[in-house]
């Protein structure tokens, strides 16, 4: 109990250091009386310049990451979660400023990056895609936090255990807390009068880079897994029926069907993460595609690009549950219950065909969308849009 209190107190004190307020004070400004009145990096950047805002952002990230990292490394996942919550609450409700702090995005991201590096990376990419496309920090923060929570929940659903469940709950708790702190921003977003940063060539370049990388990863991963990795796995295991290696136990009873079953068991666990990767790439590509149509609303190639990406995302959304069904049927084919096995064998072929059709459809659509990256909005035209 003493350790829990000590971790919470140290994390809270670390998170409560008001770097935005202190740095603004160095320039003779009380940041609470300027702009939105928030002490976070966004208000500092708007009021005192992007360089100072970036500096505040970095310090806010580290004041969350350091206590969470130390607690996680020395005391385990529970202490890391407590430290993350403590630092986040410290930033939002600092005792030094009458419990009026920031909205917790940077500090929460720093703390959670230690515990959930992959979900936080996905959230950061989403934040960059939304901000570079629409220039609204609040919308980017809400979108990034939501994606982080969703990605954190996937491993807990696929392979539930105590540690993954706690991490998923932490991510969802952080998202709800961020959403709560953005209540006024959500109202302004719904009313259509949320403040934006000015258009810039840098933001447009970031959006285009994210779009190209997302499509390249989506198309490349699909081609490699579907046409190379999966094919080689099945061919290798099934081939052992003809020429079994000496290290393979029970090779005297090894058949091609045995190889097919082992290959299926090898490939099956990859599917949830494979489709999650595709879903993340689809989200980034869709967000940036919408931005391109906003920048150049009369350009047909952007509408075609969006249509291809949206259709590809649809094939992934439909293909994911079908792949789960195919994996279930693949295993049920070998059930000791002859009725279950017979039913599974009769259903496996059609469902597997549909799954393959959707997968190759995704490859074709992402190939087309990738080809259209040769026709991204030119830099000189973007400055006039918005």
C-alpha cells in the first residue's frame, strides 16, 4: 500500500509541473489569460510561437513517460498503470495552479507510450493524419486517442490475459478522460467553429507522406503475406509428406493433410494482426484521401482515389470476420465429431473462396490507389484551398 501511494504521489508531482505556464512566464506572459487559457502546448504554440509550443510538448511528454517508465521497469505493469494515471491527473489538475491544468494529450501519450508502444504509435499516426489534413488539434487528439484505445483492445480480445486486459482498460480510460476534457472543443466541432492552425506547405507534405506510406505498407504487406508467406508456409509443411526431415517427430504417419493442418495452425494466429494492420493503413489512407478532395474539390483523380481506398477498406472490413469463420471451419474439419467435421468440410471451400476473392480484391484496389500517388495535389495549389 505504501508503494502504491509513493508511486501515485511521485507521478502526480511529475505530471503537475506546468511547463507551459512556466515557459510562458519566462516571456512575461500568463498563458492562462491568453488564447484559450489552457496551459498546454497547443495554446502556447498559438500564442507564443510554434517553437516554444513544441518545446512545451516535448517536456509534457517526458513528464508522463519518465514516472511511468520507472514504475513499470522496477515494479511491474500495475505500478506502471498507476504512474501513468497519476501523471495524467497531475497535468490535468495541478495543485500549483488551483487544479486548472491542460487536457492531458501530450502527458498521457508519453505515459502510455511506455506501456502501449504500438497503440500509441497508431494513435500518433492518426493524430498526424488528422492534424495535417484539417489543422485542428482537438479533432486530431480525439481521433488519435480513440484509435489508440481500439488498437490496445485488439490483443486483449485475441489473447485475453490479465496484463493485456489492464492495458486495454487503461487505454480506454485515457480516451474517455481526454474526451471529457475536450467537451467544449466537441461542442465547437459540432457547431463548425473550432479554431484551426493556418495552412502550411509542411502540413500538406506530412499528409502526402502519410498517404503514400500507408498505401505502400497496405499493398506490400498484402502481397507478401498472401502471395509469398502463406504460399511458402503451406508448400513447406505439405511437402514434408514426401520428404520428411529427420527432426520431425512422428514422420511415419505424416501426410499431406497433416501438413495442411499444421500450416493452417501456423497462419491462423497471424490473421487478427494482419487485418488490424490493414485496418490502420486503410484509416490513414482514407483520412488523407478526404483531405485531398477538400484541397482540390474539382479534381476527378482525387474522387477516384477516395473510391478505391474506400472499396479496399470495405473488403478488409468484410474479409476480417470471414477469415475468422474460415479459421474456425479449418479446425473443425478435423473434429472427432463426424457430423461437425462433415459440415465444416462442406462449408470450408465456399467460405475460403470468398475470403480469397476479397483478399485479391484488396490487392487490386490498393494497387490502383498506390498507382494514383503519382497524382497527388501539387504544392502550389494547396495554399489556396481550405
